[in-house]
């Protein structure tokens, strides 16, 4: 197996991760602002977002382990893949996991929603920054010309 399947699935899954994490963070923020209890759908969305992040991380680690020798950190694209992308994504997923874990331990509804909203939205911002989008500097340097 040459890894093209993992690259395609990793690129495709990023949209699911971004959509679900954004929806969960914004729904919890809305619940916090309107002072309403957490709905089952919101709780489920936060869980699905965290699970998708972990699946994405596992696929990313498989790609990282199988392609590590190809990343020359002497060039900007190599440094990006070898250090910045993986490091920032791990930090984002840790923050999202922390948000979910800390919200489970909180006693009050507002505290639960606050933790999910803050940690998920900060994690989302990091994910959006560390993704090599087509047309961006790292997207161009890495040859990412397609949205998949």
C-alpha cells in the first residue's frame, strides 16, 4: 500500500472535523449566551467532534510515520510537515479533548458549555491555521492544488 488512500482519507476527513468541531463549539457558545441547558444533540456533537479528531490524528500519525524520511527540514515545506503541522494539530486535539473532559466534570451547565465552547473554538482556530490550504504558502510549497 503506497499511502494514497490514507492521504485522500486524511484530506477528506478534515472537512468533517472542521464542520463538527465548529458546530459543537458554536452551539455550546449559543447555549451559554442564551443560558439554556445542554441539549442531547449538542452533547453528541461534541463527542462526535472529539472522536473525529482522534481518528484524524491516528491517520495523520500513520502518514507521519510512513513518510518521515521524506521531510527535509532544510526547506520550509519539510519543516512545516515535520514540526509545525503535526505539533499544532496535536495541541489542537489535546485542547478539544480537554474541553470535553473538563465539561464532563463541571457541575453547572454554564461551566460545561463554557469549557466546550472555549476549548473547541481555540482548537478549531489552531486546526484552521495549521491546515495547508490550496493557495496558501504551505499549500503551494507542498503541491496541494486540490481541495481534497
